[in-house]
């Protein structure tokens, strides 16, 4: 299924704009996982199983798995989601971006090796670096636009011909790169005014919005500035606030409760 179709169906089926990010840190796992050789998979699988009816997407962060030498675990996790909870798209958060020949290998990594439905990439090397991803018409290509970190303004807000660089990025991608209708943008919840400006430039293109939860983004502001005309258009990501809602034996139930609370809060502002 096309990533955008799966996303739209998940928005509707689960009445949810919540994306759960997987940033595994074994030191934060409950004691029952300590010393287990397959702890990362077992922990992530438990979170998936209790939240799959509450989310529109999952977003594993590749660096967290790679640093643990757990790339095989990431492959298994994505395959598990597809097998046990079909219809929930998986976004590989890898923020790739390189020359065309290398980009083609990153495409194969994301979509052929890991089996992801979408991938985050950095557009700042230009269209030729993004084209191999864009050519996979059935897969989502989620491009950095205005990120959630404090230093985002250092470069992304630079004035270029009378408007900030991130606005040029949003406009170019929406107008010229989205020929297959498979593009989305990353816009941080910590910059609500910029989120509104991006939405005005791109129409109903989906936005992946990090920065809720541990980074302090405001849900009401995100919905007010970022939702599309039909009240969707967003993948609002939360990672640590859900994964580590409890470090006790009730970790899974706490993760479900945190996910449901976020979903219900979002829906109040839709």
C-alpha cells in the first residue's frame, strides 16, 4: 500500500494523529529487561502491542539502534509491526542526504533492507540527492524543513531574498518535488509560528511534528497552526514521554495511557 494511503487510513481508523518514536536506551528500560540478550526487541515489541490501536505511525530512530549494534533488531521490529499490526506505517528516521549514487544505497537501506514505509531525509544538498527517494512513488519521503531543536534558526531562518530559507524549502518541495504525491515535511512543535507559515505554503501536505513531550511543544498551538483543512495532516511524534512513562513492571500500561492521553488531547483541539 502507498505510504500516504496507509497514513490516511490510520488517521481515520484509529482517530489519531499520534506517531510513537522508538529511541531505545536500555539504561532506561525496566529492571525486568536488564541483562536480557533481546531486550531492545522485547521492550519495543511490548510498546507496539499496547499502542497499535492508538497511533497513525511509528518512527524508529536508526542511530539509537545502530549505536547498540542492533540493526538486525530494527529490521525485526519493522517486520513485526507489518505482520502483527498491518496498516500502521513505519517511518525510518535516518535523515539521510548525499549525492545521487550514494543516495540510491540509502534508498535501498531504508526500503529494501529495513522495509520502512517512509524515511526522513535532509534536502539541503538539493534535488539530485533526494531524487532516488522521490522516485519510489509508493514510499513516503519526509524532508527536513524547520526542525525542533534550538539551533534550527541558525541556518533555517536565514534571510534569502526577503524570506527565510525554510520557507523556500517548503515551497520548492511542495511545488516542484512532490510530483508523486509522496512528500511530507518535518516541522518542529517548538516553532508554532513557523509551522503556520509552512502550512500556508504547502496546502494539505502532511507534516511530521517532533518536539511534543520531552521537548516541550504545545499541542494546542500545533493543532491551531498545523492541521490541514480536514483536521488531519499531522503526525505528531512523541518518543521518550511514551517509551519511558514508567520504568516499572507497568511500563507497557503506562505507555498506553500516555499515548491515549496524547491522542485525546490532540483530538480535543481538532
